[in-house]
């Protein structure tokens, strides 16, 4: 059975983040609330963890997975070069619902990008995924927590209905606003 930790109050978040980072560092999968829908995360440097995301979602491994960052400072970890326009967009719209697609850095493995030389990067406007990336010290995979082709999960119940026990930890932050 998937372990569930509540992150509905700020006092819940610190302990839950510590637990989630331990799960991620061991190759586990964590579902969490974001500013749009629930996300499914993994440590992108662990190939077995990333492969599990593809399997759990029923998604082709030729499709790239987006990365969620703690803040703008992590752009340099994930992107090879950051054009001036991208820097300005990040300063203006991060955190928020903007995704930048940039040339990936050498630190980002091909198994994250489906072999492409670009990576999708976002700083979500939600404390939980930003805290996960900050505590891990590296961006996290941040794809939607649903089976491929199914509607994205907007609350913890929907995550469990779609992904069941295929994930290791669910951070229940209540309903997300929805939207992509």
C-alpha cells in the first residue's frame, strides 16, 4: 500500500519533504501537489527510477519528461546554455505555469529526455515540489500523476485511483486547481 503523508499545513511540509527526499534518493516514486495538477516525481539521475515512471504511467520512453526546479538558480544545473530571453522570462514568470525548453546540460541523462538534446524546465508556483528539488539539491522529474491518456489527477484520491500501489509515497496537499 502506498504511504500517504499530509502536506495541507505548512507544519506538515518539512517532515514530509525529508521523507520524500529519502524515497527519491533510493529510486522511489513520489506523487505531490503542484500549482496545476498532482505531479509524479523521481530523481532524474537514477535510470531505474525514471524507467519506473515510464512503466507506471504506461508512457513511451521516447517521450521526454519535464523537470521541476526549486528556483531559477537550478536552471544552470539542467540547461547547457540559457539565452538572455529565457533568463528574462524566468525572472518574470517563475515561479509559475511557464515551461522553458532549453538545450540540456551534460548532467541531464538521455533517459530523461527520450534521447533529445532539449529539456523542459519549470519552477512551479507551489511550495511542495520546489521544496523537494531544493532538499534533493537537483531538479526532479515532474510529470503528471496519471496513466498516459487519462485525465490528470487533481487530488490525492484520483492519484490513488490511477496509480494505486505503483508509487512509493503520496504527499496529500488537498485538491489542486487543475489545468495544464
